[in-house]
């Protein structure tokens, strides 16, 4: 049995991994939305970086898909902020 500090650290690592997996899942959902419509591949390395987001906002997708992409991006940003605060 690990001591209390080790058990707490293991829980923290597990929770962080869950947040990272959730963020990856949301990025994959955005990619699947783009693949479902005639959208060319993003020319930028990071679809959710500054240039990638600019490219993404210029793409033509149905309004409901645009709303879903926006919702997923907001959730990705929130999870990213959560990861930053957990490191401290």
C-alpha cells in the first residue's frame, strides 16, 4: 500500500490524464465534423492554434456544425485552463 502522499499523487496524475484524454476526444470530434463536410485539410500544424483557428473560422460548414465546433473549442479552452491551474 502506498503512503498517503503517493496515493494522492497517483490520483492527481489519473485525473490529469482524464482531462487530457477528454481534450483529445473533443479535438477528434472537431476533425470528424470537418471530414463529414467537403473541407480541405488544415494547412497549419495546430488546428486549434491561432492560425488554425483563423483557418477554421473561415471554413463553410452548416450552422449546427459551426455551433458544435464553437462549443467544443470553448470546452477545450476550459480544460486547457484547468490543466494550467493544476500544474501550480
